[in-house]
């Protein structure tokens, strides 16, 4: 597995930086955001270091789809209300103009009662 020594999220996957883990499988890792923008806010990342959606070795459609498909179950596990009354927001900030700060692609999953911080 490619592991970039200066990447915060690779260090989290490797256990070098502690986190509150919410999910792990062979390819995907999930953990709570350190600065939550909503009552429930966690990140899903590929374990493999992928910088952006247009990187040389990009996130393939199958893995991206799997990350998105995991969100509803994990959101409810983390306390989001299920169904129409509850729900969650997915966002993926890509590149500087997209507001990306950490260059290891990640999917934000945010939910919980409003108002939110952002
Ligand atoms: P971006 O703006 O790149 O989409 O979002 C990066 C997210 O990573 C931010 O919401 C930020 O709070 C979160 N983050 C940055 N560093 C850490 C860290 O060391 N641990 C955790 N758990 N989250 C982090
Ligand atoms: Zn990384």
C-alpha cells in the first residue's frame, strides 16, 4: 500500500496519528473529523494515498461508489436519524478552488440536528 510519509491521513490509517475510528475494511478507513462542522461529522478515505479525483492513479469508480454506499449505514451507526426526517450530507472538496485542505481524497459525511456550524 502506498503510504506518503508527510500525509496526515496516511498517518491516521497507519495508526501513527490517533483518531476516533468509525470504520475499516481492506480499502476504506473512516474516522471522526477533528473539527466537526455538524453534530456528526466523519470522513471516509481510501487507504491508498490518492491526492485528488484527477490524480495519476485516481480513485476508481467502484471504490468511490463503495465509499458512498457505506455512508447511510455508518451515518445511522454514528447517530444520524435514518430516512427523510434525518439524513446526512456528503461532500468531497477537490482541489484548491474546491476547498480541499488535506490532499488525500476524502468524503465528508455530516449529519445530526440543525443548526450546524457551517
Ligand atoms: P478538506 O477541507 O480537505 O475537505 O477537509 C479536511 C478535513 O480534515 C477537515 O474537516 C479537518 O477538520 C480534518 N482534519 C484535518 N486534520 C485532521 C486530523 O489530524 N485528524 C482528524 N480526525 N481530522 C483532521
Ligand atoms: Zn495519504
